[in-house]
């Protein structure tokens, strides 16, 4: 996990600096905390497991700027429509669901339906290397994929039908 996290943030560089990051299935918060430490303006953590949520909150207490942190306890698929209603947009969305749950396509559809990516934003999913996703899910298109052991890091962009993929060539991945 540490190797995958380090690789991910090395690829992203300063892409999301100052932007809003959404950490779905946050667990103990390692991805979102890393984003904060590398310059994210704000990170929203979504986690429903009570034990993980408790560890997440303990980990976040160690950080110095609570104004840059929002914790949303509960189900990801209930939280996403709330972000839409609140007109939230995210520069970077991190999705690391449990591999056995096979939720990737459902996540992508919910993100697209709720229009949560900011213009030029990026969704990064950690996917089982043994699961093959389509190249496009609704208005999200896979831009790049990198394998690390059992994990595939997949980089997805918002791309309405009929728009040239090269218009988003400035994104990392």
C-alpha cells in the first residue's frame, strides 16, 4: 500500500495543489492525509466502517489545520448526491473501495451523475489488477493505467461524448 501511495503521489505531483480532494472509502485516511501534506487546499474523507472511522479521526487530530478537513461518516453512495446538492466540485477524487465489493463502475457512474469533478479534474481509482474496466463509464474516460503488484492505479477524466481526449492532455497520469 505504501508503494502504491508513493507512486500515485509522485505521478500526480502538484496537479491538485490548492484544490479540493475527495477521499472515498477513506479507511484510516492515508491517501487524503498524503494529499493534505502535499498541498491540497481541502480534503473531504468519506468512510462508513466505525473502526476505520475512529482511526481516521485519531489520525486527523494530529494535523494542524482542521479547517482544511471534512469527515463525512457514512455510505459513499449517499454522500455523493449531498455533494452535488451542495454544489461541491473536486479537483481530485480518490476511490479505493474494497476489491471484493467490485464497486468501481458504480462509483464512476455516481461521480458522473452527480457531476463532482471540477473542470480538468481527475478521478484516481485503485482497482484489482484482475478486474477489467471498460474504457468509458458514462462521461468518465480512462486516461491511463499503471500496475503495482495486485493493484492497478487507474486515472479517469471527465469527457462528454464527442469531445476530443487531447483537450485534457495537461492532466497527470
